[in-house]
């Protein structure tokens, strides 16, 4: 699952060995630390997502719930302060907009 927040993008998958945990991955360690400040973030330079943290499923769910309950912006793109991340999110938005314009072709 990809999760975009105002402070970063996370790729979240089931942990292969720890059933009660998720592997939260990112391309920037700050994206993980903003959401999970006490998590141990490991680095694997040759991985697609070089920064990773093992997060218990319940903690992940609680953090996402808290984040969603505290959204105070009315425009996601405008809520992103980091310019480089903002610009890349605009590219994602544009790609998905093009997808949405053609949704009927995929039914």
C-alpha cells in the first residue's frame, strides 16, 4: 500500500516473518520518522526503498487513524511544505488524473 501524507510517502507491506508487523519503507528516512518518530529506521542502499522500519500493525493503524482525524487542510497538494516532495506529488497527481480521464476504457 502506498500512503501519501503531507510529510512523506510510505510503501507498506506485510512483514515476511513477523505476522503482527508491517514493513514500512520509504526513499527518505524522514518520511518514516515523521510518522513513527520512535521507530528504528534501517538503511539498505541497494534496495528500491532504502529506508525501512518494522512497525506493529496496531501501531500503524493507530497512527493512520490519528493522522486522518487531524487533517485540517482542504487541498492535499497545498499542504506539502517540502518543495521537492511537493513537485513529485504533483507528477503523481497528474498521472492519476490522466488515468481518471480514461477510466471507462478499463472496465
